[in-house]
């Protein structure tokens, strides 16, 4: 069972009280973007075996959206953080690097 700590209310919440929101840190394209950029935004998602950044909503609690960093292969959770960020906080990146040396943050397109 996946258990995530809601960064807003501080509760450890199991997945039955959460609603998934897909991949986090997706760059949105607006007017003036190319068809390829819009297609990527609408349809292309990462599906890694390893570190992944996801959006979750504390549906049965405070109702707020947040981001979670976890490993899809081991279900290890590296941390959760506010959804009002464009990239993971440094402490989350440090936790991932400590568990998985050689890992590095990359820009999502
Ligand atoms: Zn909450």
C-alpha cells in the first residue's frame, strides 16, 4: 500500500484517501506553440522504472494537490511537497541522490 504524507495537513495518508493526478512538472504550452509541442503536452508522459514525480490530491482530507517523488520499482517514497513548484525542492533531490547515486534532475519538456 502506498502511503504519502500530505505536505499541507501533515498526515500520513494511504492511497485510498488520495486521488492520482498523473505526472508532475509538465511544461504547459499556450498560444503560439507548435503542433508538436501541443501534442507532447497532451499525450506524451514519462513511464519510468525508477524515480518518478507525480501529482496527488488529498481527496478524503484537506482536498489540496501536492507532488510526490517516489520510485516506481521499489515504491520508496522520497518525499512530498507543494504543487506550486516548477521543480522538486533541493532536499527531495538530495534524498533521491542519496538512495540512487548517479541520479540527476532533468528538465521536463
Ligand atoms: Zn492534506
